[in-house]
């Protein structure tokens, strides 16, 4: 009893400490989980890195920070950002076609150049580039027209702002100057306020929080301001412990992340922004399989595109989005609104479950050399069919003995003509919520 009390107390203490230490990335306030529902059901988002870095095709902001080019030369790219073929409605349409439910665009990267018409005395594509206009508003409007949720990426870091301490990797502007830092924070808060009031994003995607602590950024206040304006706004984890969901980058987790809500952001090639020289694209097949891994582990994929400086989307990226769209449309019932699937021991591939857990979806990669096996399912299986194709499948349960509680192995015949060219999905309709056999087997009791 005493022990129990102690652990309850420590849990309460932990609940108070965690949000302030930055140890956890999900601090969705109790009672506010319903705001996460659309995000959890969305599964696919498209990330957009669009900025002056696309002019020369060099790495976004890091190119000068890491001394690959001088800051002066980096900023010369302002002169080449024309956006002359920019068609925000077509971007939104393509995103919709890919099957994504939300998009996240770089309103401002670490280089400090705003895509919207900021009132602050700092760079923007309207003031400082031949584009000469706010390119963010029409895109936000187009997303809403297509019923897509609006995510705005905002870099806390601003390496071009004269009062921000960080500049070149090994050359900070200053290390201890409260007055200058406060000036920067005022500027940062003002820009964020513009974002909040002008765009009211459904999702705030912060970046660059690693350069300062939560207190220095005023992270708590940033969160409060956002939620005061819109209690339903979702905030990613890069706010020093004040976000709602975990944001992992590039590396696909292989075991289910502990966070309830998570998203993998990933490039199609090796760059976030457009780079002429980076043709190291993942194939649609690889991307779809990575996507399947994410949804099988209950997460989202935020897949990045990097439009060119004139506003066109590179052909390779468009092709990937279209093939992804074909696949997500065909398999929508196995994707949206599903939950993480069953452990890999039961099926050697990823799975998802319907919310009521009576429908199990098996994702089959490649061409099986024999029947597909499903193990340890205690339920009665009512029927099976190929998702998006409708073919009813024959299956056969082998090795189920009358005296044993170990379920037999279910062998499923998956005819070649039903295979999808990327990943085939089998729907398994159960007699109730899935029940798994996770014991150690049984010894003989009869014969
Ligand atoms: C990193 C980089 C940045 C990129 C971001 C996307 O934090 O600083 O260049 O925009 O990841 O996740």
C-alpha cells in the first residue's frame, strides 16, 4: 500500500517536471487530446522547403552557416527568386492528389527570409526579391480550398538577423548581451504573432530550438500565445519540451516510438530544398514502403518536396507524388484513421488496424513465393479480400489441434493477378476486436 502511494506521488511529480525539462515531446494538455485526432488520422503530410536557396540549389541556410559560401554570396540569391511560374492552386491540387491531408511550408528558414509580407524590418521575398509579392497567403488559401490542413514551418533561429547571436558556425555575433537578445526575442515574437493572426495555422512546425533553452526562447509563452489564439493548434516537438508530438528526422525508426503522436519528416532525395545536383531520389516503391512502416507503427510521414526558385515542382518529385497518390487512393481504407498494427511475430510485414480493431490490414511487400502466413490470431476470420481490388481470398488454417489453445497458422493464397506493383494490401475481417496469442505454446494433452 505504502509502496503504491509512493509511486503515485512520483508519477504526479514527474507529470509536473517533464514538460519543463524537455524530456518528453508530447505535452498535449489533458482534455485537449481531441485536437490531435485529425493529425493522428492524417498519416501523410507534404513538407515544402521553398526559399532563395533554390536559386543556386545549395543547402538551405546551412550553406553560409557552414562556410560553403559567404553570407554575402548566399544572400545574392535574393535576386534570382522570381516565383514567375508559381501556381499555388496547382501545388495544393498535387498535394491533395498524393493522398496527403496536410502540408507544412517553410514560412521562414534559418536564413531569415520570410515568404510572407512581414511588417518587421527584415528580409522577405516581397521586399527583397524579383517575386515582389507575398507567396505564402495564396498557398495557405489554396490548401484550405482543397480541405487540407495548414502547417507553417517557422525557424526560431534567424542567422541573418543582426541581433541574433548565432551567425557563422564558429563565429557568433556575441555571447552575452541581454539587450540585443531581448531585441531579437521581441522581433521573433512579432513575426510569430503575424503568422498566428494572418494565417491561423492548424499546425506550427518549429525548427532550430537546439541553439537556446526553453527559457531563452520564451517557449512557454510562445505555446501560450498560440493556444490562446487557437486552442486547437498543434505544435511540433522542436520547442524545447513545449510541443505536442515527436518529430523524428530522416531516420526511419524500426520499433514503434514511445510517443503517442509522432511524425517522420523525410526528403525524397538527400536535400530539403531544391538542389540541381541531387538526383539521389528514393524510388516510389521505397517511399511507399517507408510510409507503410510509419503507419504500421502508428505514425505519420511528412514527405518533403523542394520547388525551384521559379515555383515549379521538379518532375521527379511530381512523379513520386502521383504514384503515391495512385497507391494511397487505392488503399485508403487501410491507411486513414487506422491505428498501429500487430507485432511483427504474427505477420512478417507491417499491419494496421481499424479503430474498432476488427479489421486487420496486412501489407505485403514484393511477390510472395508461396502462401502468405498469419500467426497467433485467436479470432475467427470471417473473410479476406485484396484492398482496392476486391478479390476474395482463399485461406487455410493449418496445425490447429482440438486440445491446444495455440491458434493454427493461417495460410493465405494471394494470386499473382491481384498484386499491386508497389505494396499489396490484404484486409482480414475478424469476428471481433483482434485477440493475439502471445504465450509460449502448449504441451501435448491428448492425441
Ligand atoms: C533540420 C535543418 C533544416 C531542415 C529541417 C527539416 O533541422 O536545420 O535545414 O529544414 O531539419 O526537418
